[in-house]
C-alpha cells in the first residue's frame, strides 16, 4: 500500500529540519551547534546566533539575527525545545 496517492500534490509541505552536533564541543572545546531550518528561515544556535532568510539568501551569506527580532527568538526556542525533548527521550530516534 502506497501513501503517495493520499498526498495532496497541490499543497505545499511545511516541513522543518532540526539538527545538532557535539563535534565542536568534543574536539575543539567549543559550544555544540543546534540548527532549525524552516520553509522561510535557517537558524543556527552557535556562540554567535545565525539567522538566514531561505527565500532571499539561499547561500546563507547575510546573517540577519540582529535584524529579525520577531522570528529569531521563536526559532531559537523551537530549536532548543526540540533538542531537549530529543535528549530527554521524548523526541524521535535516529
């Protein structure tokens, strides 16, 4: 049974991608990195937070973290909540 027939092909999917790594922490004694990518923005929780507009700045060259006062904190909160849920065992397993 395939679910492809039940997908509305005309609607846009509103998917988000969460990722995290402790590689910089383990190997360089730096902060771990957490990121959340949505349809409109890419957010990276780093020692200096990074926020990029996915629609305008696809190459992620212009950090708008200081300019986008509304969406930056919301994405940061979402990313950190997803990370803590995953570490506490409530999130999806890889």
